[in-house]
């Protein structure tokens, strides 16, 4: 019986995270390691992951997307540096000073407001400029760099930008990296333009997980791994490229397991419909297990009649549509199943495993989305 009252939960492996940080630190060498905890730490849980990262001296920075995420990191006790990669509303830029954050800037209005606030408070602030190299999301065009240089000269407390960053558009989805090289050449050229304008950055950072794993010449003074921290390859193509270059296998270990338990077992006859829309019909007498998890919890409706879960180390196929809070699986051929037995949605059980990558394939998406969509409301438990 469940003693803690929790029916669906996430487990986080302390040893897996430690292994991944060790491997990424090995790849990074002496460079600064900035770990991404955006999107609820890729679905793993802010508080739990930040608590675990506080134990790691190798991690110099956390990177987040939003001001709200940065504040959460401070509230759970992160005292080292935080870089905010995404936009901060102009009316809330004073919080950057209050929480000692390092914003990545791509709008001149943001830099101008930071300059005004820094002058009023007489406080220095470390900033990073994001350069547009070919992704055409956030980023500063070359023609606009003189305006940013003028603002640094106008406001003495801004000093020079601490860092310069960029984002690769096509480094994960291919084994041909010509566009990534094109972007990197653009980045190097723009850093030279910054230098000529008198705003040479101290720290260059371009390396995401895929770039860090594959290309030493993208690492510069800092690297910014994301999904690899949590034990997942950015893509099949990244893994293939790494292995073709002689990289060793199994360097990362998934941190997350996603689990639930059985809340009803029922025997139904042949020719019975299961779930909404009558999308599945039994062809023989069938034993079903009902699970208290659905698309609200992050187990997507697109997995209906496609995925399987693990019950007693055996595969149990999903039958019928995934509901908001429930789903059904076929346990006809699995012996000894009992009410409230543990069920693995992502993770290992015996010799079997289900990965975020498999769920992504079945769902027609990527492992990033599978992980980040797991509900923040579910409890996270740190295990050894």
C-alpha cells in the first residue's frame, strides 16, 4: 500500500547527475561551466536540481530563461552567478540589481535602461550581448553594434560587456555541420567588430550541449550545457557524430524516472471498447490496469494506443486514449500484478527501460519536450 499518499511522482538520481557533471567538466576542461536550469530544470524540478547543483564546485553559473526563474534560484539558496538568457521586462530591470543577475542583452532599450538604473544606484552590472549569427531569434545585428558600444561608453557603471553569446540553429539536427561553422565564423567576426568598437568581451560562450560534445573550437571561455546535464543526448545525430569521431559510449546517465502506480485492475471480455472515442477494441478477454496519470501530468494524448509502460519489469501496452488524469494499460500476460504496484513511465525496471527519446519517437516530438512537459505539480524525490 502507498504510505505517503502519492500516486504519481518523479525520481531524480543524485549519482546520475554527478556523473553527467563530471563528464561535461571533463569535456569543458578549464572553461567555466554554466548549467541550464530553464523550464523547471528541463522538467526535473528547480528546487531539487538547484539543491543538487549547489554541491558541485564545478558549476560556476546557472542559466535561466526568465527573471522569475532566476528569483526562484535565489530563493532556494543558489548564491553563485545566474545568467538570464531571455527577455526581462523594462519595468522590472531593477530586479537584476536586487538579485545580482547577469542579463543577456539583445535590445538597445534594455541596455539603456540598465545604464540609467546603474547610474542611479551607483552599482556596476555585468552584462552579456547576444549576437545574431544566423538563427534569427534573439540577437543583435552587426549594423546595430555601434549603438550598443555608445551606450556602454555613455553609462560608466555598465563598463564593458562581460560576455558575448550566440545560439546555433542547426547543430543538433544533422551530421553535416556546415551551417554551424558558418554561424561560428559570423560570431568570430562580430566579436572582432566589438573589439574595434571598444567593447571586447571577457567571456565568449557559444557551446550548447551538442557543441560542447562535438566541437572543441566552440567552447571558448565558457560552455552552457543543457539537456546533457540531465543525461540525454541532444539528438540521435549528435550521438552518431560523436561516435563516428571515436567518442566512447554511455558517458551520460538519465537523471529522471517518471513513475505511477495501479489504482484499479479489471477483467473485460473480448469485443470490448476501451476509453474515449472507442479507439481500441479487445479481441480476447483482457486484464486492464488503470493508472492515475494523463496528459495533465505530462503523459501526452498522442501516446494513446502507441506507447507502453513497465509493470513488474514487463512491457504493458497503452490501450485507448490517454485521458486528462487517467490511462489504461494491458496487463493480461503479466503475472502477479496487484493493486498499487509501481509502474514505470520513463526509466528502468528489471532488464527493460523506457526512455524520453522513445516517448518522443512515439509522440512525434523530441526528448526536450517530453521532459519539460512533465507537470511541475508532481512531487520530485531525490534518490541515490
